[in-house]
C-alpha cells in the first residue's frame, strides 16, 4: 500500500489538475462539437448540479470513510465519463454524462482538501494553496494542448480519461496512515452546522464571492481590453494569461506567507487590496502599466478561496469534510451569480457601468469579513 505523505499529496495535486482540465476542455470543445449557446448553458448547468450534489456528499463521507477510496471512486467516474463523452450524438445522453463529470470532480473538490488537512497538521495552508494552484495549471495546460492538437478535443478527452483512470488505480493502492475517523455521527455533524448556521453562511458567502470574482474576471477581461482599451485579439489574450498567472503565483506565494502571517490578516488585506486594484483596472486608464495592474489584481484573487478552506478546516477540525462540503457549494453558485449580475447591469445600463460590480463586491466581502472577524476565530492557531 502507498502510505507516503509526499506521494499522497502529489496524487491530490494531480486530482485538482484534472479538475482544471475538465472545467476548460468542455468549454473549449463546445463549438467544435456543434453545441448551440442554449445547449452549452444546459450542459454546464448539468455539470454544476452534479458538482453540488457530489461535493457535499463526498465532504460528509470524508469524515468517516477512507478518503483515498472516495478519490478512487471519483477517478473511475470521471475517467469513464471522459472516455464516453459524445461517443453517441444524443444531447440528452451527454447531459447525463456531463452530470457525471461534475459528480466526479465534486468528489475531488470535496475530498482532497480534507485529506491534505489530515496528513499535513502543520502549516496546511501552503498545501491547500498549491492544491488549488494545480486547478489553474490544468486549465492552462489543456487550453494550450488543444491548440497543439488543432482542437482535436476527442483525443484530449480519451488521453485525459486514461490518465484519470491510472490515477484512480494509485488511489486504490493508497492508504492514509493512522486514518482519523470522526466519532460524531452524520446527523450530529449536520446538527452542529445547523446550530452554527450564521458563521457557515458568512464563509459560504465569502467563498461565493471569491469564486465569482475569478470566474467573472476571466469571462469579461478580454472583452474589456478590446472594447474599452482598444487592445487587439492577441494583446487581450496576453492580458488574460497575465491575470491567470497572477492567480497561480499568488497561490504559491500566499501558501508560503501563511507560515509567517495569520490567515485573518491576509484575507482582509486581499479583499481590501482587491477592491482598490479592480477600481484601478477598470476605471483608471493606466496605459502601459495596465499589465502590472492586471497581474496584481490576479494576486488579490488568488488565495482567498484556499485560505477560506484552510480557515474552515481550523474552525471545524472534528468534521472538516462535512463543513467544507457545505462551504464548497458556494463554488458553482458564486461562479453563476456574480457573472449573472454583471450581465444584467451591462444589459440595462452599459458594459462600463457593469464593471463597477467587481470592486463593489470585493469591498462588500471586506466589510463582511471585518464585521465578523471574531466569529471566524478558529479553534486552533492558523
């Protein structure tokens, strides 16, 4: 059996890499498959439904079941779904397959962080940050790879499916040494969460904000640069790459900084600084300095989600998986709501005015955090 902590950590990182792959490959391939905008919306909604159900279910199970076995199940579901996606042309069938893809990555999202919290008792923040850094790496890798394959998306799906199944085999042969099992029943765990619903709601809201800011910015940044700053296609894509690079490097840097600085201090700094830099980016014409502003904006977005996950694990150490399962439902919800708000403001006012949503939402997150700072005190020092 594989019990080495370093190997288990690497397996977790690979899981999140393929989570990033699954999130990008479908969007990139949708047009090549021949999906209409309506069908794309339906198929992505199906993925999110599968994710929501799975992340809370796997999060709860991870407190009692062996996490490596849950990740084996998730790998089998995801790998097989990759292999059969659009093998038959039925849209209804593939909506179901996309649900299973969402279910598979939901197990990854719901289980890898609790596993890292268990095997890395000291400074778990750095591992959580790197874990989510690999989501960005997976997303960037599959985008570049599809260009290399000249958008042969089916080949990329087959290759990804085979690799995910191989990862599943590694999880099957793995075991966490001295695996901890929560002595609190599932009903009592849910009861504890219900009795602490206000604090859960605060972290849930901040999680939704963190994901929505990242998703929304990735969705509109190139349009902003082209429509309001006069960039061409190539330069606007460079801006997007710089933003994603800021997120990726920020997760690595913040993981290291958490050894020296308290999570609360970093979080409130990121929310406030983010609000300032989103204002600079969208409402001050910084000319040739716009790329550095984009990069720093990416840095402010980078670590909010991983740090909230680490904080949740510290607040609820006896049932971190269950708590994280509830919190992580904010991931798809935030990724839907904030871009939707931007779309509505853009439709009824203008694209320029819709950009004010970003600094306003980050400022709202800052105010929520500082007004509830004492309620977010963990049971152990982080």
